[in-house]
C-alpha cells in the first residue's frame, strides 16, 4: 500500500464484490507504525470487511543477506563484494 492517502482507494478496491483477485504488497516497520497510526486503522477496517489479509513478518537482513543482495545486483560473487567492503 502506498501512502496513507492511498489506503482508502485500496480498501475500496478490496471490498468490491466484483473484484475476485487482487494482490497488493505493502511494507512498513512495526517499530515506526504504532496502533494509532492511520495505516493500522485502515488495515483493521479491511479485516472487518471480511477481506483476507495475509501478513508476513520478516526478520532483519543479516550481513550475509546483504552481501548476497549486493552481489546479485552487480552480477558477481559474494566474496568479491566482501573484498570491496574491506578495501582490497
């Protein structure tokens, strides 16, 4: 879900009976979005409307995850990105 202003549109799309298949992917940091945040109330309203929401909590990326991400992005092996980080 984009910004909080866009969540109303998302909710409208999700609750339309003629919309059979819709995939929305959103991300937020739990430590930055508390219970009083507008996004949380919008998500709760969507749940109450009977729409199935699936949430996936992800763990922080490890150093190895980041090395692999960088290596994949620049088309090289992780050991080559490690050498760059160490200045060698």
